[in-house]
C-alpha cells in the first residue's frame, strides 16, 4: 500500500518523527479498506528511520498489528528501542538509505 494514496507529502514526512501518526493511520486504514473474509484487516509497518544521524533502522515491530493497538501514554510495545550509538562527530549516516544499523532486522 502506498501512503500517497491517502496522505499529503507533509503528513507522510511527519510520520518519520511522529510514530503516533503511523498508529492512527493504521486505524484509519483498518476502518476504510474493505475486509476480506471474517478477520479484521491487519496493518503491519516496516518503516526505516534515521534518528540523530544514526543509520536508518526499523522503528516499529513489524510483527505487531498497529490497527489493533490502543492509544497509550506509556511507551508503546510496538515501538522498538534504539541500541545503535550516535555516529562520531562530523559523520551522518541518515542519508544512506541502505546502510541499516543493527536494528534493521527483527
């Protein structure tokens, strides 16, 4: 599914630093898209994001159905922790789309 079918460029760019928007979009898709069979639609996200110059990494657990996740004020279980260290001063790996860090695979 291409997000451009439902969202503006501005909304898509904000999703990289607003994971709650991705969860909200998953709920929207589950309500809007047709259901096939008796099971509700599942929305699993595989999105790579570079945080503070680190190499791009998966920030969502790809095995969690975000359409079924409730809004919470606690740290969400579907948001992955960052374990990669910050890059050395003067280096920025955020522009390397295929240079994934240690969090790139589940």
